[in-house]
C-alpha cells in the first residue's frame, strides 16, 4: 500500500511537471539560425537550391549514418524534392515550393505519416563580408498536451541548424571560386518616358504570369485611346524583398493617355541614370542588379529608389536566351 502511495505521488509530480512544461512550451515550434559565409549569394545559393548538393553538409545525414535519401528528377529549384529514411531521423519529404535565385527559398516538409506540412525558409543577404545565410523552421500550432515536444524539437533543431550552417560555410568557402560575370555600368541620360502600367504586389515566381496577363491588356487599352507603343515592354520595380515585389507591368506610349481604374498613366521625368545592358535569361538577372548597387555604393551615387527593366528582345522570335537583351535602369535621385 505504501509503495502504491509513493508511486501515486511520483505520478502526480510527473503529471504536474508535464503540465508546467506544456504551459511554458511554445505553441508553435520556431527556430532560426544565421551565419555569414565569405562568398557571394550566387556562390552559396546552389548548395541549398539543389538537394543533391546537401549531401556534403546535411546535418541529418551526419547524425544518422543509416539515412537513405532519394531525389526528384528535377534537380534544383521549385518542384524539386528529396525524401529521407533513417533509424534516428525517421522518414519524411522536403519540397521546394518557392525560390528567388540567390535570395530566397521556401520548403515544405512532411514528417512520417503526419500529412500536416511544416515550413522551412532560407534567406541569402549580401553583406560586407560575404553572404548572411538564415535558415528557419516554422511548425504548426500544437495542442496543449503535445507542446512539451516543442521544447525537445527546439533543442534538437538548434543543434542541427547550427551544425548544418557551420558545415555549409566550410563546404562553400572551400569550393573553387566560380568566375562571376562582369557588367559595364554606364551613366546615361534617361529621357522623359510616358507609361501605361498595371501595379501589383507579386511573388517572384509569379512575375512572368503577371507580365503575360497585363502586357496585352495595356497594349489593347493604349490602342483604344489612340496611343502607340514608344518602346519595349518594361517592368518597374518600386520595392522588393525575398518574397514579394511591389512592381508594375508597363508599356511606354507616345502621348498622354487618361488612365482607368486598373491602368495608370505615369510619366517618369528625364534625368541621369545608371544602366546595364544585360544579355541572358530573365531569371538570372540578379547579379546585374547587384553590380549597379555595388557601383552606386562605391561612387556615392544616390539612386531614386526604383528600377526599370526594359525587355528589348522578343523571346518568341529569339529562342537563344544568351541573346535576350534587357536594359536595367536605375534613375539617379535629382539633386
């Protein structure tokens, strides 16, 4: 009888401790770790965006030698995935759902038989000494009595993310340096330009669809108002982050045109600007923008705060992406 009382007392203490842990534990498991890698974002990004490239630094493989991975036919970027199965790590799958080259990756993770997706994100930020790489994990809301498991998960994820980022840094910094493209930054006179445009907050992976939807619409509206195109279809970028661009699909026109509820008329005044003539695929334009940023910082050029991409080559007429010409223009702030 005494033994039962002691056992009952122990159970009460354990239950009370578990309840206290549930109260103190986070409702949603969130972990975020960062490290600075002495390399450009373009040099770091492929080591994360291609799951096969995880093998030299993957912390889960390091902790479980029984891990067996399988990979999708799509090697890199949106649509690619890999699965794992191991005695310690269990089993699961990770898919890349969103990606902005050299800047951002969003992954969906599913663990075991639980169909509830979890989220992991990567951010690649250019800093003075290289690239600040941030890796996070965002779980789903846990029930009250399952919250103590978040404390366990938080501990192990902190350990794994720290080790993984440290290994990633070692792998990247020991890799042969790839020759980065060089761009000629020109200081030009930008003429006054009249645009009809449709603005929106657009996710990076939706920009092409946004253009497809709106360029034809704008051209049709201009024609209905007796206006003609006065230049190449363009994109105006007013603000941008890793996950969202405040931008516009824009068509230059030859005269003033009254706008509508959806289509705006805007005039960008003449002035000085920095310009790069970029040849290549649209989704690889990032380094050219970085080159203008570097030039403006090095030469103390105060930019106006928005960018223009003017698409001078029609992809339907020229299949070779290396011949696609995009003029990247950053107006300089008026003195």
